[in-house]
C-alpha cells in the first residue's frame, strides 16, 4: 500500500479520538507493534543523535528496494511516535520514501501538542531513514 494511503488510514483512525490525551494514548498503543532490537544492535552507530530519549534504528533495504526496519527505545511515547513512521515506511520502496513528504504530524494536530524536542527527535529518525534508503536504495 502506498505511503499516502497508509497516512490517510492513520489520520482517519485519529480523527475519531476526541482529545489530545486520547490521541497520545493511541500513539503509545501503536508503538507496541514495532519490532525491537537485540541487545547487540544497540550500538553507537545505530543510535539516533538528536533525540531526547535514547533511540536506536536498524534497517535493511531488500533486493526489491523496499525498507524493513526496527527500533528500540525505553520511552513508550517515543516508541509510539516512531511507530507511526514505521507503519508508513515499512516495506515502502526507497524511491517512495524519498519522494513522499510525511504530513501526518501537521494534519493530525500532533505537531501542535508535541514538544520541540519530540519534533526534533522525529526529524532525526526521519533523516536516518532517508540516509538508509539513499545509501542502499535507488536514490
């Protein structure tokens, strides 16, 4: 499914949630879906610089040039936020990841309620994903 369609589905799911607290709870639940890392994968090379909470990301690009990735973080909220990115980018093509600007944060209203450090951390994770697909993909 294209990233944009996944994004529309997530936005529709959030639309029915009446409060910011409900939306944040929904995010935490989404984070539980993301595959974690093994202890030996939590290295300095895999750690995201720019996140308030520690976050490690490991990903691979397949022969079909699709991304598969996993994360680890002790923060349930960060795991939920990154979980949205995981749902959008998992098994997407490198080209689609490079060409699609994520609008979920602004359209969902989360951009207004997330702290600047959380937004900075999300941007750092997105930058790492872009690096992974540029290095290994068709970009």
